[in-house]
């Protein structure tokens, strides 16, 4: 219930203005967000790059303004040029949210998001790296997958996210398990109805394992995005059973979440990528992270009540 309330709050302008104006919130936000500017993201990337890979996320979603979507494209072109200039091209990629690139615009939203993401893919290719398309709520899944298919025609290494909590995902994994595909499998972070999604943790976890089996047995590159130790162990075991070498798949975690486990996996020679969000539009991303762990909520409430 708490998680549903936080996800609802992540889309409320009223809650946003209260949370953003709470001065004591900044240290809690800083745990999950690398900073406001591209320099902050690049600094964090250099710190992580000793033993980890990176995916940059320029924060921003749900835009209904074409000019803002254009600014997001420019922000990605800037970070891609920076990672190229700093020699991070082999270590870092970018993650994009299509709702920040125009997908939700009333007129031609899908077409505009495709063209905007294509321009980011061009900049990524020039920097020697790739793009992974995040997955948002279930009303956008078909549109997102159709955009990813179109992008892969020209940029075959374009990856996408599939969410194990959706009942459709095992079939989507089978569709996307072919040669060259890059699939980031996560549990799913939105509040989805029981008509389309598993709502019990045990059912989501069981679905995650079924999806992992499909991806590991397939011909693509599975990206195991979870902080759940049990699923990480299962992922490693399934990769071994499928005959994958250590560079035939990777683990992924979010910046600020279980950093010691990230370091331990990397120290064992496993590929570990950290998703590094940065920018000023942190509110929705931050609220979803709060809902994932009750202890995060305690820090948040303390900051809110001391404003
Ligand atoms: P689970 O929530 O069961 O957590 C397992 C353990 O990890 C917890 O017990 C806790 O110890 C720790 N943990 C998890 N989250 C934490 C947090 N926020 N703070 C502190 N500790 C935490 N979702 C989506 O819908 N679309 C997307 O595109 C993406 N993209 C994405 C990329 C990457 C790289 C990752 C790692 C995750 C996503 N997600 C996502 C988010 C994902 O769907 C999910 O909500 C979170 O990863 C939490 O689920 P876990 O698999 O970690 O398991």
C-alpha cells in the first residue's frame, strides 16, 4: 500500500512542490542521484569506472512539451560527447525514457519519440557506445517495444528493459532473445493492476526466474538488473548452465543501492553496471526508489517533518 501511495505521489504536482522545497531532503536525494549537472555524472562515472560499467540516465519523464523533449535530446548528446572525450565510451552507455522524449505528446508522440531516440542512438554510435530504452508503465509497453524494433534496424545493439511483474514478459523475453539483442530484466517499478501484472512478491520473483531462463538460454545479451541476492545467485547459475562466459551477460544495479554488493560482484570478475541518474528532474525517480525499501521511507519522513 505504501509503495502504491508513493508511486501515486511520484505523479502529483502538489507533493512534488512540497518535497522539492524541503531543504533536508537533499542528502537523501544525493544517495540515489549523482548530482544536477553532467559534470557530477562524469565525476561519479570516473569513480565507478575502476571496477564497474555505467549507464547514464539524464532524469526527466512524462513530458508534454516538444521543446522539453528537444532539450532532453541535447542533454544526451552532451553527455555522450563528454563520455567520448573522457575515454569512457567503452565503459558507459546511456539509458533513456521515451516519455521524456515525446512519446506521450498528443499528436505524433510515438513518431517524435522514435526520431528523438534515433538522434541519441546516432550520437551514441559516434561515441562508440549504445542506448538502452527504459520501460515505463504498462500502457506504453507496446509502443516502446515497437520503437525499439524500429531503432534496432539501424542500431542493432539498442537495448531495452523488460519487467518481470508483467504477465506478458515471459513471451516478450522469447521474442527478444535472438542474436544481438540486449535485454535488461528488472522486476518493475510502477503500480500495475492485477489484470496485467503479478502483485505478490513471490509471483514476481518466480516470473523473474522464468524470464531469466529464457534470456540465458537465448542468443542475446542478458542484463540482470536486480539488487535481490537470491536472483543474482540464480542468474549466475543459469548463465553457467547456459555455457555463458563472464562477458556473455552482466549484472546491473542502481546508483546508491547496495554499493558493497556491487563491489563484491565486480571483485569476483563479474560484469557489474551501475545505473547513474543525474539532472534536476529527480522527483519521480526518487519517489519510486523510496517505495522499494521501507527504511528509505523513514529517512524521508524525518526530513519532511523537520523542514
Ligand atoms: P527488491 O525490490 O525485492 O529488492 C531486493 C533488495 O534490494 C531489498 O531487500 C533491498 O535490500 C535492496 N533494495 C532494492 N531497492 C532498493 C532501494 N531503492 N533502496 C535501498 N535498497 C534497495 N524499473 C522499471 O519499471 N523500468 C525500468 O526501466 C527500470 N530500470 C532499471 C534499471 C536498473 C539497472 C535497475 C537495477 C532497476 C531498474 N528498474 C526499472 C527498477 C526495478 O524494476 C525495481 O523496482 C528495483 O530494482 C527494485 O527491485 P529489486 O529487483 O532490486 O528487488
